[in-house]
C-alpha cells in the first residue's frame, strides 16, 4: 500500500479541511509530473495516495454534503487510476475541481494549473 496507509483518521482529522485538500492537491501535483508514457505505474501509485487521502477526508468529515461531493470527486480519480494510459486533460480537470473545494485551495489554481 501507499505511504499514507498508516495515517490514522485521528491524525488526519487534526488538519483543517484546507490543509487536507491542499495535501491531496500535493499528490495530484506529483501525478501531473508523471503523465509521460512509461510512467503509468508511478502515476497509479500517486493516484493510490490521492484515493487514500480522500478516503480519510471523507471518513473524518461530519458534513454529509461535503462527503458526497468528495466521493463524487473520488470517482473521477478512480476513473483516471484504471485507465490504460495517462490523460493530462482529464487529470487537469479533476485537479482544478479539487482545488475549488475550499477558498484557500482555489487560490493555488493559477500557480499549479496556470
């Protein structure tokens, strides 16, 4: 499993939602650099880490509407994970959607997505 497999919900819940979203975004940023053919295994490992962090975020959130939207977003990443090839356009669209979850994360869009 990924490096986040031992991260507990208790520890994760100690971070603010802004921090959680930005840490997920950090993994998406790493994945952005692995969009070359031949890096599919490394890309999938990044997506595994993204999925794990989203799962933790869903687990610790009390707001049902936020959980629902995170799960919908998770489906986008899961679809990217099972692809036979990387898709930069779809990845960037999912990344942008993630960053729009919180105002603090949305401020990062010009810096990470141009």
